[in-house]
């Protein structure tokens, strides 16, 4: 195993309303630091339009490192319901080999968990849903890892439920977290809420670390555009939030998962980072 594994966690780039300065900076950081892998946890596009996917594809293909991409709710066809129901990944075809891709590295693996669905029996289809099939596929992949290998699970939506049946953030999230707690999972990497977080969720089977990346788009919420830099030394996973404004990591991380992902802050309003209390690393399985 290398002395340290470096991973970049990006999310919610929203091509169509991307922050080009932030993307240029991230591209430079990837070229400079050469992370072992880049995980993009969904919402490549703003409205799943063909030209947005084309721009996203060009940018991703320009990165000279292994990449895995999750599908976000904004990446499902908005205006073509036939395509949404019968061929929802059509516009991903140029990077189909990267979508929900497992990346195996010495001692650590990135394992996908799909949370974006074509439809669901509630009004707000933007929220997450962990189906039985998606969870079983993820768990089977983790169970097949070599002994001693730790997993980082990638999904678009945070898995924590918010406590109400009708407006729960991710249907099936509690069950998924409980099952992941039985396995050697270092953390669950997600996006969707446009602010970073690093939280530990208790489950009946033990704690699970939930790590969220912010946005690289103009749709900022309470913090500037940024991404997560993850370093794994075989014993400890350290998370730093990188951003163009040089805001400290703790000030970039929110202390809870909100029920929605609608950025209330309008362009031109001042950014007000949220204070939080640092958490201790959960024990390694």
C-alpha cells in the first residue's frame, strides 16, 4: 500500500451553470497533485441537456486520473419523459464506462450506490431513493472486496432520513446506513446539498461516517464553491475542504443535512460560513 492514498471528491458541478473559475482551479489541482482517483457524486448538469452533458464529458475526459461518476437527480432527463423512463442514461454514453464505476486501489475501494431514480411515489422526484436492487448491488460489491480492504461508498443523495415519511430526504437511507455499518465502510461520499459536511450517523449496527462535498457551480448555498480532499494512510481518513476563498475546513462544513437542496442565497449576497464542532474519526472496521 502506498504511504498515503489521495482522493478528490467533487459534486454538483451543474454544467450549464458551472463556476468556470472553480473548475479551472480544480483541473490545475488534479494535474498538480495527481490523486489516485476522483469521485464525482452526481449532478454533472443543470437540466440534463445534451450540450451540458457534452461540456461535462469534455471536462471529465480531460482529467488524466481514474474517475467514477454517480448520477444525480439533475442528470435525469427533465423534458423528455420517454427518454427518462426508457433510456435515462442515454446522454451519459460518452462516459458510460465511468458511471457507477468501482475503483479498486491498494487497501481501499470506491463502491457506487445509486440513489437517483426515474420516478417515485411522492411529488418531489429530486430526493433520493435507495431501491432494494441498488442496495443489494452495493453490498455485494463490498462483500466481494479482498479481506482487509476498506470501502468508500459513493452516492448522490445523503442517506440520512430527516424523520418524516412524506418528505424524507432519501427513502431507504436509514436501512442502507444500517447495512453499511455491518461492513468495512470508511464513509459514504455524497453531494446534493451544495455544502460540505462530515458527520457520524448512529445506526442499530454502529456508526457510519457521512461525508458531503459542496458545489463547483454558481448555485452556492452558504459556502463558496469547493471540493473535498481525502487522505487515507491505512488507519485514518482525513477530509479537507478546498475552496478558492481560503475558508477553513470547519467553517465550510454544515452541522446537519437539510431537508432540501435549494440554494437560498442569490448571487451577490455575502457568503456566511457555518460554524460546527469537529467530530472524532469513527473506528476502522
